C-alpha cells in the first residue's frame, strides 16, 4: 500500500492544509522578490542604454536582480 492509502481522510486533509499554508507563507516572499527583480532589471536596462560611457554599474544592477531571481527560484522549488 502507498502512503496515501494508509492515511485516513482526515490525515490527508490535514497534510494538504499544512502544505498550502507553507506555500502561502513563501508566496508573499516570492512576490516581493519578483517585484524587486523586475524593477532592477528595468532600471539596469535603462541605465545600460541611456549611459554611453560606462555600463559597469548597469551590469551590476542587473546582476543583483538576477541573484534575487535565483533566490526566488530556490524558495519555489527547494523549500
């Protein structure tokens, strides 16, 4: 028998509730990280194309945004 078959209906429902609760806690953090990522990406692109002489700062801003996106990825798939 599988684990799902061995659990009673109440235990299965409680297990689903706990999983949904955990997901809603992470959803708010992920939403904030995605918003900051999008803002940094847009600002970095504007800085890159509007500043003709030095693109280093724009690339740093985009890189920080990418690091935040990687953190969001791990929150989504690992936690």
